C-alpha cells in the first residue's frame, strides 16, 4: 500500500495530467482535494486528446475509483458537460467509479458573474479563469456556501441561496450596474434540476477514504493548479483561492500528513504562467516565443497564451519546502531541444542579498534573477528506449544536485509512452 500526492510545483500547467494518468493506472483510488474546473488536465490516449477539468484522472482506468473531495468547488453545469465528453471517449461513469463528497461547495451563476465583473471592472485584475472559483470559496469561508447535499431539497436551496444573494445583489446593482442575473427562484430551480443527475454520485467520501486508507489501498492525491498559486504560500494576490500545496490534501479530502508516503512535484523544464503577477525569469524575446510555440503553451481551460521563462531554482526550492516534495517529475524536456539558448535561474539578487530559495514575503517583482547557461541539446526523442544525451544529462543533473531532490520521472512528449520512470511508486 502507498499514498502518493501529485503537486504542481510552479504556476500550474506543468503537465500533471500525463503523470497523474500514469500513476492512476496503478492506484485503487484517485482523489481531487482542491480547486474546481479552473484546472485542465490534458491526457493523450491513442491519438485522442481528453481534457479533464473536474473529474479525477483515475476515471480513465477501469479498476480505479475517482473521488472529488469536500475541498473542491463544484460547478454542476460544467460537471455534466464534462461527463458527456468523457462518455464520448468511451468511458462509463457510474456511482461505483466516481464519488463526490456531499460537502463540496457549489459554484452558482452568481459566483461566475461576480468573477467576471471583478475581472472587468473590479479594483484588482488577477486574470482569473472566470469560472467563479474565488467567489465560491469566499462564500464557503463566509459560511454561506451551497453544498452538494443541499441540491436534494428545493426549499433548503432557496433559503441558503437567499442568504448570500442579499449581499451580492447590492454589488451587482450598485457597484457594477449589472441587472442580468437569475432570480433566486430561477437559480434554485436550475440547481435542483441539475442535482437530479449528480446526486447518484454523492458519497460520504471521508469515511470511504478512511476505509481505503485502513484497507491499505494505493491512494493517489491529484493536485490542481500549482504551489505558487496557493492562497497562503503563493504569489498573493495573484493566486487561486485554495491550498494547492501539500496542506490542501488534509483539509480538502482527508489522509493525514503523516500518512503520505511520496509527494511528487510536477515541474516543467522551463516555467510558464497565465494571468497576472510577477514572473522573475519571464522571457520577452524570440526564445520565449519559440518555447511558447513549440510547447503549445495555451491554457487548457481558457485558451490563453501562457507567458514563458526559464526554470527558476529559488522558486522550485521554495515549493520543495512548502509541499515537502520527495521527488520531482520533470516534464516537457523535449520542448527545450534545439532552442538557441538554455538557462536556469540559479539565484536572485534582492536588496544587495543573494537569495537561493524564495519565501512568502519576498517581492518577486523586485528581484534580479541570475542565470546559469547550459550547452543546448538536440536529442531525437522518437527512438525506442530513448536515453538522454550527455548534454541534456548535464542540465538534469544540475537540477537534482541544486535542489537535493531526485528526478523520479522525466517526460519528453505528450504520449503516455514518452516517459522515463526512474522510480516505481506503487508496488502492485
Ligand atoms: P482562478 O483560479 O480562476 O480564480 O484564477 C486565479 C489565478 O490562477 C489566475 O492567474 C489563473 O490564471 C490561475 N489559474 C487557475 N487555474 C489554473 C490552472 O489550472 N493552470 C494555470 N493557472 C491557473
């Protein structure tokens, strides 16, 4: 038995889908513990591209149970659309292979509207995915959220919706001059109707997971977004509204911290970011453009162009600490092949000091990155049993030595097979 967590170690989009898919195949249970359909995990299976937003990647494997924990914010409309897509790919979703916590918070039309109004007219532009994630977590913290179990009862729904709506209506009408939104009656009816298709999946996931843990099952915890988007440890305020780091596992799904054997930090061989916020190693030149193009760096959820830059060791070392990473899965190594330059940010200079590892209060917009250059490599990744060239090995070894963290997986292409596994995570 083993429990293994997957955490994005940068600003999301590290290629978690492929690694999660690989590890899911050997897991009995796969659990999402935070975020919502702001995530987009792309998996390529036999030329078919499947993008999962809310449903855990375990769903692609016959003998794996997928769990959506109570720390997730859940959009019923997006979920039902995703079910259709997954079923089109020939996967059957049943209450046996998909279980959703009765306490997940529900994203309503009001959350989505508030998210988009704030992005258009609010005081701080975060560059959110516009999926209503932040406003839903706000209601959760304000103890006014609708939970999945509330979808069983129309009267409860109306009563709970009206609690949070009173404040939102003031914002819509008086601050944002917005009058186009559903009444409580309409919203409650819609959620109640949607609930009929979702409630069969409802489960006491806490007890289910406790039992799976006690029964010594292989459990995979599937993080979404990345550690630098964590509400507490990330580049606040340009973050998402959940704990994307290790701590989110316990609060969002259960499995005690001491019960997690491995934490794999999925790390792109370079860095990308969507939305606003500081990005010390960002490239504004042809190299950045070439990486963006070759890496197809467009958001899986919003289609936005991702900003690109070099791998940033001070940030990676910080994530190793905040999520207690036991190893790194380095992804998209192939994208760096044949580029005209190859660099890694070794350290920052900040107020006359050398900073080798970032920390929560550091103003990343004011640091000066210092880079180490590497010999470029031009490996042919198409060969069977591919082995990295000596030039690429120098780059890989440097990351391992500097971070004092082993590279357990190296991914060099989108296919399931394009991966070097240096460590087995589950023994059966
Ligand atoms: P929100 O999660 O939609 O509120 O967006 C907050 C910030 O997190 C924005 O900068 C988004 O671009 C970013 N973000 C949210 N989800 C993802 C993701 O899955 N990948 C990358 N960035 C994300």
